[in-house]
C-alpha cells in the first residue's frame, strides 16, 4: 500500500471505531474508553477512601478524642474498607485489564464490548448508591465484612446495611460481567500465532484472575442475597434461634474474601512481570515457573478462608488444614519473587523511576507476606486476630502488593496511554514521601496491635501504652497523603504540559509498545502474525505488519469492526469476530437494573419487580442485535487466509461466554448447596418442626419437565442442523420450561413450611425458587430463539442462537435433578437431621 | 540503637499487652512472636539485599548462578523448610492451649451489647454474677464457657492468652492459665456496634488462697 | 472439528494436579467435620480412632491418584494438537508435571497435621 492509501485507510478505521461525541459518549463501548472510565472512577474512589482514612487517623491521633463520635466513626471505617476493596481495588484492576488486554494480545477490542460498558454503568450506579448514602449520613456501619447478626434487621434496623448489600451486589454484577468477558477474550481473541505459550504473562495473570472471580464472587453474591432477604422478609438464614447460623455468613464471605486478596494481588504482580523484563533488558526468567505459580495460587487461595475464622470455635485440626494451606501459598509467591530476581541477575538492569517504585513494592509486600505467614500460625493468630496487627498486615499487603506496583505501572505505561514523556524528579519525591509515610504509619502499627489495641475502636483510654504509637501513625498517615497528592499532581502536570513521548521509550519487547502513543481506538491497523513472546525484540517484521497493513484484517472493506478469533491453545486464527458499535442498550439495561435495586432498597417491591421485568426486556432487546441474517462464505482475512465469521463457527466467543457464565452460575449453586448442607450439619436449633411434605408428584413433574425442556433444545439443534425447522423442539422446550417452573412454584407454596418459620424452610424455598427461575428463563429463551428463527437469524450454519440456550437448558435440568433429589431425599435419609 | 531497644521494650509493657505475658498461653505465643519477628526481619533484609544487589550491582555480567538453582532454592526449598518448621511448632503449641483435661475452675461468660457478665458457681449450688470484673486464681487451669445474648463479641485478655469469639447459638470454651498475679485488662475484640470501644473489663489475678477467700466472701455477699 | 471442548480438556489437564489437591482439601475438611460430629472420639484415644483412620485413607487415596497421574505423565508425554508448535506442547507437558509435583507436596503438607494431633479436640 502507498502511504496515501495507508493514511486513508487509517482515517476510515478511525471513523468506524469512533465513539460518538456529546451525549453519544453515553453509548461508548470501545474498550479503551471504558477501561479509562473504570480507571478514572476507581481513582476518584481512592481519593474518597483516602480522605476517609485521614478522618480515621485524625480521630485516633490522641486518646479520648472528641473529634468523631462512634456513629460517625463506624460509618467512616466501614466505608473506608468497603470503598477501598470494592470500589477502588477491584475496579482498578478491571479497568487496567479492559484497557490493556486487547493491546497485549493483539486485538482491536474485547469480545463483548457492550458487556464491559454495561459493567461500567453497574459499577457507577452501585458505587453511587454507597456514596449518596454516605453523604446522607446513612452509610453502612457494620464493618466491611458485615458480620451477622450485627448487620441483621434486629441489630441494624436502619437502611445502612441494605445500602451495603444492595450497592455492593450491584457492583459485583460488573465484576461478573468483567470475569466472563475476560476469560472469553483471553482464550479466544488474540492475534494470529499467539499460542498460549507466547502469551505475555499479563494474559496468564488476567486469565487466572478472571477465573478466580468466576468462582470467587458467587459466594459473596449468594451471601448478600440471603442476608438481604433475611433483612427484608425475615427468612432466618443466619438467625441461630430459628435454625440459621451466623457462621454461615462468615464462611460465605471469606470464601469470597480471601481469594479476593489474590484477585487484587495477581494483576499487580502481572504488571511487575511485564516491567521487570523491560528494565532487565531480557525476557523473563522462569516463564514456566511463573505460569505454574499463578495457577497454583488460583487454586490454593480457595483453601485459606478459615484463617479469618480461627477464633470462632472451630476444632483445632480443622484450623490446621487452613493454617497449612495458608503457609503453603507462600511458595508460589516465593517462586514469582525469585523469578523476578533471577531475571534481574541475568540481565543488565537499568535503574529507573518505575524500578524505584518496584523496590517499594518488594520491600513492603515481602513484609506483608511474612506477617501473613505469622498470622497463619494458629496460636499467634489467637492473639493477633482483630487487632491493629492485622490492620498493619493488610495494608502492607494491599498497599505494598497492589498500590506500589500500580504506581510503578502508572509511570511505566503513561507514555503509551497519553503520549506524554516520562519525568523523573517529582516522581522520586513522591516515592520517598509515600514510602516513608507508609512505613511511618503502619510499621509500628504491628506493635500497636500486639500491645493490645483491637481494631475498629473509635476511641481508647489513656495509660495503656498506645498513645505515642497512634500519634506516630497519624503523623505518618498525613505524610503518606501528601505523597499521594504529589504523585497525582505530577501525573496531572505531565498530562497537561508534558512533552511528547518517543515511541517505545523504555525499549520494551511486548506488543502494546508497537501502538501509537496514545493508541488509536482500533489499536492495530492490521493484526500481526506473531512468532515470539517479545515480538518487538525478536521479530523484525511486526512493525511492518501492523503499520503497513501487511497483517491480518488490514482494511475496512466490509464496513465492519473486525478482529481475529483464534484457537485457544495454538493461537491459529479460526474465525473473524464482528464487533458491535456504540449503543445505549448497556446504559439502559444497567439503569433498569438500578430501578430494581433501588426499589428493593426502599422496600418498594412493586417497583423492583417492574425494574426486573424491564431489565430482562432490555437484555433481550440487546441480545437481539447480535448475529447475522444470512449465511456468509468464508471471508478474506489477509495474509492469504480465508476465515468463517464468528456466528457461523462452533466455538464462537458467545458460546464461551455462556460456558463461563454457567460456571459462575454453577458456583453460585454449589455454594447454595454448601449452605444447605452446612445448616443441616452444624447449625444450632435443628431439626425444624416440619420437613418438606409429600409433594412427590410436583417434584417428579418438575424433574421430568426440565429434562424434556433440555431435550427440546437438543431436538431443535438437531433438526436445524439437518435443515428442518427447529420450531417443534423449541415449542416443546417452551412448554416444558413453563410446566417445570409452575410445578416448582407450586411446591414452594404448598409443600414447604412458611420460610419465615425456620432456616430449613427458608433455604429450601430459596433453592426451589432458584430452580423455578431457571426453568422459566429456559422457556423465555425458547420463545426468543423461535422468534430469532422466524426473523432469519438462524440457519443450519448459524446455529449459535440454538446452541447457547441449549447449554442453559442442560444446566437447568442438571441442577433441577440434583436440587430436587436433595430436597426430597435428605429428610428421609437423615431423618431427624444432624 | 540501645535506646531503640529500650524504647521498644518499654513499649511492650502494659496491662493489656500480649508481649508482657502473665499466662501460659500468652507466654508461649509471645516467645514465638519474637522468633517470627526476628525471622521476618531476616527475610526482609535478605530479599531487600538481593534486590538491591540485582539492580545496582556494578558488573553488567549475568550472575553465575543457574536460574534453576535460584528458582528451586529460593522458590521451593527455602519457604518449604521454613513453613514446615513453623507449622510443626504451631501444631504442638496450639494443642497445648486447648481445654483438654479437667479444669480447676469454670466460669460462664456471657457477652451483651456492651458489657460482660461473668458467672461463678460451686458444687454447693452457690453462684455469683459479676459485670465487667473478673477475678482469677494464679496457676490454675480455668475454662471460660463463652456465649452471647445478642451479636458476636470476642473475649480477650491479651496478657493471659488468645481470644475466643462469643457466637449466637453456641458455647465456646477457652482455657487460660494465669502465671503472674496482678491487675490486667480484657476487652471485646470483635466489632459489636456502637459502644464496642468501651467493652473493657478488669481482670485481677490473685494468689490461690486470696482467690478462695475472695470467692467465699463474694458468694456470701451475693443476693 | 470442535476446538472448544478440546482446548478445555487441555487446560484441565494442566490443572489436574491442583484439581485433585482441591478435592483432597474439601474431602479432608468435610470428612473431618462430619466425622467428629457423628462419632464421639475422646482425646485420650490419641491417634487410634476411626476419624483419623478415615482422614488418612482420604489423604492416601488422593496421593495415590496424584502418583498415578505422575506415572502416566512420564509414560505418555502430552501429544501436540493440530497446528500446535513444539514449544507450546513442551510448555504444557512441563506444566502438567510441575503442577502435579506441587500438588503432591501441597497435599502432604496439609494432610500431615492429621498424624500429629488427636482429631476432635478443642
Ligand atoms: C491511604 C492510606 C491509608 C490509611 C492511612 C489507612 C488507614 C486505615 C486504618 C487506620 C484502618 C483501621 C480502621 C479501624 O479498624 O478502625 C483501616 C482499615 C482498612 N483499610 Fe485502610 N488505610 C489506607 C489505605 C488503604 C488501602 C489502599 C486499602 C485497600 C486497597 C485499605 C483497606 C482497608 C481495609 C479493608 C480496612 C478494614 C476496614 C474494616 O475494618 O472494616 N486501606 N485503614
Ligand atoms: Cu485471607
Ligand atoms: Cu463486643
């Protein structure tokens, strides 16, 4: 192509990928735009959380301080923890991954751009609920882990706890959306030739992080839903007097809560693993080892949660399993550290500003990790638990393991993201202020805890030896804040007035540095064929491929936004993805979901119901936009390759999305069964007065109908593939789906005692309700698929619209059979209960 | 340096300090705490030193240490050895603090928002309830049976040993063995609402004879 | 060709060791909790009691499974998929083995306390 042609090509692409101006910005779906919005909003929350921590430190500076009363203090520390964990840390890693993953992996966007836009709106609305409540003086005040019964209706009658449960669940919707998006993207949407072994480590880290979110968030969501139902309708899931158990909440919360710590740490470690090779001037040492370490962390971190519950009275040997696992998880972390060190030893390290921040990371995080091992020791934990030792430890881990790497990352990637050159001096000042301020706040705080200061107290008396420790922490806290202010000031000055950055200023080897600084909305003019993990170091031709249109999908000739889909393992291109353009639907759907949540918050359940129905309608309308209305032949993908379009292949991203979504759903379900069995086995006040009554007929009917529904979809897929009409199969599925949901609803109404009477009745009703909703949604999907078929979206070659709901129906049948088996079988099997 | 040591040492003193132990469990834990703090400092110095050497070393040449050695040595062997030793010690020490074998004295503890009730009773059917005030005999094995009337609290006397939560619907047992007479402080360690910060109680450890004398008079005076 | 399920199988195979580790962890914890709840084991019984025996059996079965997978791995190296480059196959083969070893160590590490304390005390 001639330079003139190229220029025109790029202009057309820019037009095609542009986000509309003005109000149209609300319709934005481009991953760079959405990613930056996540990042900016999370930083706003960081500032809010930081200001709250200053209030905490001001109050605790001297004994007997009158600055804040307990009502204000309890809201402030709860909001500080909640904001920092749920509204700052998680969204920030989400934003970074949304922004960077396509740039690292060689794609033009994520596979479901509208889903990430939807996630952003959920985050914004959910976070706003919490902020509004805070300014109205009714912020949550039971601590960021919201232990029942303190957070239950009896002891927190106000709206405060509802704000937490509803706001956070709303934000978690965005986390789930993110997780589904990222798993599907990392597996499917990369550039040609990027096999798993050539994927930059960041890709592995995010893949595992997203999978951990898939498994980690459902317990929290389940817990929040149950607690909110308990508060709203008095179903006693956690009420010991009525067969519930407050410890169930702790299990559900920490089953999420511990992996959460690694969900925050792994992406930060990912950034470290990207920066170190650049500054060591060589590829990472022990790539294999790091990948294994990430995978191991992903698993083992789910075996640690009881270390937050060492003092609740669980027998000693049970604690030891968790103690051992908590110590064992140090090994994958140590592997990563020594891989980084080895990389530096093998290379020729260049000291630089990001490296300085990485030194801060090393120093602080190692300390936090070691105090973590200390806390994993059961007897020590009996003393240190719930004291300021833990506060110190968690800040060493979070600020050291998360904030410092990201401060380094900010300096490292800013030239790419903004096109502005890096500066040194102010950043160094900020570093030393933050580093010294941090240690001056938290180092001796370990001691504060060991000399007996419990956490979460709004005031303390004189004479216990805590005075100067606290005063020093408060002074350190203000130095730390000044440091952060200096850091942000530096960034703002550079964004406003910095000089232009040269391309790839650090001479890095990974793909993102081949982009324009800042990158165009479509990232790559053409997608390169990769043969190396550090293409900019090893492959002379990548720049030509990307910039001169010699790579894949080099033009806009079909008028679509396109990117490559590849085989998940080998990286061989196997399809062309057509990306959707800007749309208001994500915003509308999220807003309607907001109506549902806000209605619940104020007890306006009719409004909630309307919101839920409208949101479902909007989601269906949204789903309607996907797909093609006619069959296409394979299309030219550049570099001599012809590829099918995504809606016409077997494992399109949509299929993967449904698989991952069902894993989320299945985890939710398994956690629910865990809760069900847990209450049977250990809750006080069992057995209930009455178990499920007879009801065999309805149960058998529901089971058979759900099987038939799944069979109906199967039939539809089969006949469609053979070129016949899928309508008979879909009709069967529609009908049996409705029958199943009605039979289940009938059971709830007739066979189960009133759910307010006992936790058994409550959890059984909830389980049956879950199944009923699933059966009902199967029916809706059948009707929807039939409509899609009528409008020409389905053909023998375009069968995704049938195969995706088939997965759902099969899942529904499976969970229905398991659930009904438990509900019907357990009472007769265990009789009087545990 | 000496000043720092003195300063830290004096900072560890106090009526509610876990590092100024007056009980068997607390003494054990204080000892392992110091060991672990020393270990933490050692490993921090090690890792910091390695990093500084790796980044700021003079020579440009790669280190003559094979990568596998570094990864196996630092990533696997070193942590595995340390955590194995630690875990074995922890198991033994934790086990020794459990309420195994008959106690010499049993006290019922009930937590309320926001105070503590301690109930003593003897085999003659006499009983006595104190609020926010606890008297204990020196050198005896004392079992506390802890429960709550409302939300979760946590019973903690740092100078004597670890803490134990008070959970609705259950009764947890904590064993403490005081080894030094004197005045100590206890407090609620699990956040329990508005006045959590004020949920302290006073602990007095008496010589056994003094304790018996105190108990007898207290039973007499009890309504 | 159905690349989807095939790649899932490959990814699961890389994680096989840790899946077994997880199963071991869950079964040890669950078996222990239920065991101590259903059976009355006095502390004086020491380690000679049905709960400890059950836990040892659970741990042994999982260790055996891991060893079997390790043997299989060394006997039959992972085969390449269509279009897969050799380094990719090697990486996955290596990962499978390393993860199995880590899991074996991890399983022994969480299980050995069973042999140090009587189960249902405290
Ligand atoms: C900016 C400097 C920060 C300071 C000075 C600070 C200070 C504090 C203090 C004093 C507490 C204890 C409150 C209490 O127990 O009464 C606390 C709790 C907490 N902080 Fe921070 N913090 C800072 C940053 C962060 C960051 C960056 C995170 C997370 C990414 C974080 C997460 C938490 C959490 C989760 C809690 C526990 C809240 C609870 O007990 O419910 N903090 N912080
Ligand atoms: Cu944890
Ligand atoms: Cu309390």
